[in-house]
C-alpha cells in the first residue's frame, strides 16, 4: 500500500515517513525501508510501539510538525 501511494505521488521513500499509532503501521513502513514515527496517543501503548523499533516516538502532535521542516 505504501509503495503504491508513493509511486502515485511520485515521491521517493527517502522523502517520506510513515506515521502511525499501531505496531502494524510502523511495521508496514519498516518493511519497505521507510522512516517511521510512532505516535503515543492512539491505538497501542508506547511500550508496544517501541517494541517494533520505530525511527522516532512522539507524544504530542506539535512534535510531528518539527519533522515537516
């Protein structure tokens, strides 16, 4: 799904990041070699999210905005 989306948008995976609140979101990004950001205000606990080794873990939406710069 991510590869199809990136292709449709003509975006290389090195210029994108997968943001998710569940382990399967992070695993999907990692499966194609994409950086990942786990957000702790959703489905899975921070401990569970960290267990799949996301590139970053954030606790507030404002932290996500720093990655857009």
